[in-house]
């Protein structure tokens, strides 16, 4: 018994200290020799993972070598309180107002691959909110009547974006569809999915990392899943920095002091049983290309994509031209001019990289969907 205990502690010490990988492999080989039927844990020993392991400390045992689907037996959670500025843009003589929020970080999630069963379960249990189908809508700006009488009331630029997709691609033929809206804001005033939900009974997933916006959003009682997390820019979970000013996440630690738990889009899809996504709206203020690159495209079914494009190649690598080439190789067609420029709004003052630039989105449609709905293309 003492020998077994010493071996366990030695294994944890070697992993948590990120020591010589050859020794760790030797221990894993020893596991195979002792039990040939034992499946090896699916651990991704990246730098973020090993740093998280190091902080756990001995003698706590964090890994279960007997469980390949749920290899982490101690999922450390960090719960912290923080103050979020409410009025982001202020004058020098204007008082900054704050709201208090609580965030949950799980550093060891970074050790799991994006298709990990344990990660999917963690996301479902702690980060995914199911829709309340029987609760009436509580919309403050747009009503179902406004949607059904489209043209009689001026609607927001973001709302019109979904109208453009419907008129060009689906033409009112797709009922009960599924959307993913990343960058859901308050789920209403800047929503690119509400139109489909109200008019055609679609459902989907709304992703919004800003807790202040998210809390307003859930009060609308949208008939869709939602999550108060950010999309990971990697093929695994990651704790990234979130800027309230720029409303974006980044691996750049100088961006902000606030940390946010980011989950891969593919993990979110698997948590929802990997549905066909009829419309994906990516508006995350930078990092759109990285999210697209994180997807295993041979395992997902995404038909139409709108991408916020004015930050491409500015805040994160990947210009619009590079995205077009990438999507073309995946079987998507770029439809130039499908989304009109926002003629009313220049970029906000805090977006210093692209001042005097209008909000711009670009549309990509999978080629078989172009044929199915007879989408006009040049």
C-alpha cells in the first residue's frame, strides 16, 4: 500500500512540476504494463495546462488514470467578484458607474481537448443556460408585431443583417431552423438572430461574455440556449483576457486585468448534440478568423456565416482576403455586398485602430446551400 501511495504522489509531482517529459512517458508506460486494458487519459499538456497543474500543489491528486473520458478528478474552480464599468465611454468630468459581478474560472479545463466528454459535461452543467419555453418574452425594443410588419418601423442595423440573410438565402422557406449568435449583447437591440426566432420559430445558442450585457439578455426570455462565456481562439478551452472597452478577448495579458473562461465553439456544438447550424453570426470584435480555424469542419454542419470584418487583420491576425481563401477551400462562397455597410454609425471612439470606419460584415454561404435555395451569385 505504501509503495502504491508513493508511486501516485511521484506521478502527480512529475506532472505538476512539468518535469522531464521522458519521465512522465515512462510512468505512463508503467501504467500500460500494470494494466493493459486501462485507457490513457486524454490530457493536453500545453503550457496553460501545466501551469494550472503546478498551482494545485501536492498531495492533492488531480488525474484519474482509469477514466479516459473524464480524466480530471479534481476540477478546481476559482470564483471571484469584480466590478464592471457600466458607462464605458466617459468624459473626464463624468463619474464612472460600476456593477458587481461574479465569474467562475476553471484553469484545468485547458488540459482537455475540445471534444472531451468531461469538457462537454462541465460546459453543460456550469456554463449553459437552457431556454424557458413557457415563459413569455419580455422584449423592450422589438416586438413580434414589429417583425411581422417589417418595413413599417425602422429597425436596427443588426436586425436588418438577419433580414438580408433571409431575403438573399432562405427566402422565408426555412422554419424551425437553428442559429448561433456569438456576440449577443443584450439579446435584443443588436441581435442578429431575434428576427429568425420571432418570425420563423428558430432556436439556437447565444454567446455573450460580458456579464452585464448577459444579465440584461436573459431577462428577455429568448427561446434559445445561452452562455455567459467567450469563444476560445484555440482548439481547447483557455482563460483569456477580456476588455470591457473593446468588448473582445485576447491572449494578450496587457489587454485587461479581467480574466474570462473561454470555451471552443465546437465544444458548445457537441453540448447541444452537434445540430445543423443554419446560420452562424460571428461578431466578437476580433478573433473571428481564429474561431473559424478552431473548428473541425469535417465534423460540423454549418450552412451560412456572417462575420464582422472591420477588425480582421487589425486586432488579430487574418485579413478578409485570407478568410475568403480559407472559407473557399472549405466549400463556402463569399457574397460581396450581401451585408450593407452601417451608414449611420462610425466605429466608437474607444476603437482607436479603426476610427472613421463604418461597421462592416461579410457573408459566406456553403455552395450546396447556394444551389438548394437558388442564391444569386456573381
